[in-house]
């Protein structure tokens, strides 16, 4: 992230259980959420001084996580999503899009 000057990075298929925030080295803090091992999971990595301004984390599901970062003139909301693939049921897809709609509205 430092090499490319990336300050916020969204990740999918993290596949870790639980909801945690952990330092992973090089000044990067990883916020992640997952329900079952070896399935789905989303995360947001925040680098440098920006990580100190994360004001809230919203773990919606193993496919949606969002966080708010306080900036000078307000907030940024960053959302990491992992949409259901073609092998998922229509009910799963519908539930995902309903959850996503609530997060972005």
C-alpha cells in the first residue's frame, strides 16, 4: 500500500472468522468481518495517519462491511462488498442487495 500510495484498500474473500481490527504491519490497520471459515469475508485496510480517524465500523454481513473516516470537512464512508456469485440462490442475492441498499441509503 505504501509503495503505491494507497491509503484505503477494500478486500473480499478474506475468509477469517469474527469481527476484529488488527495491525498487520507497515502502519496498516485491517478491519474485517466473516462468519464462517473458508467462505466469503470482507475487510478494509487503512494505512498511515488515516487509520486514527476511523470513527465507526459497521459489520453488516460476511459480504458487507463499512467504516466512517472523519475528515476536515465531514466524513468519508468506505464500503467493501462481495456480491453473491452465480451459484448462489436468488434468495441469497435478494437478501444481499436489500442489505446493501440499507447501507448506501
